[in-house]
């Protein structure tokens, strides 16, 4: 089971980035895929998640209206479109697989696994 996040970079505040999470080694349809981030000195936090069963989604309050999650099951890839980026969005972003019920409880990171290598997003002011 492997997840690989990519697409990070350095952008200015107000700009956009799209992150990709490519999955391999497991049935993509069996798991919810979540995006998490960790800024220096802070705990990892759940950002967004998409379920495997009905494409329902979860967004943290801090990103609602700015980020959009989507999936392409044919490519085993989940995307995170990030718009109107702010300096406080600066972090290493990770994707992970977990149960669909995780969306109902705020996607706690402890119930997600198969953490891929993160991708760094830096937003300058």
C-alpha cells in the first residue's frame, strides 16, 4: 500500500496550487482518502477528505470555500485544489487512507494509515 503526494511549491498569497495523491497497491475504492498538513511546531491537522462510497467530502473550517477535493478512480488519484492560499496554509501536506466513517468525526489522523511522503507548500505574504 503506497500513497504519494505531489504538487507542492512556493506561491504568493492569493494564488492557487493543486496537490495530487497517487495510490497504489490497494483497492482505491475501499478507502477514504484524506489530506492532512503539518506546519513547523504544530500538530498534524486534517484538511479534507473524500469518501470511497459516495464521494462525500469533509473540509476543515480553515479551508472551507477555498479548497476542493476530488478523485479520479480510473487513475487512483485524489486531488486537492487549493485557491486563495494564505501564509497560514504553509505546511507539509500528506495524504493517507482511512475508513469512510472518519469523515463523520473530523478525520482524526490516528485512524488513517499508509501515510505517503509529504509535499511542501509555502505561501509567501
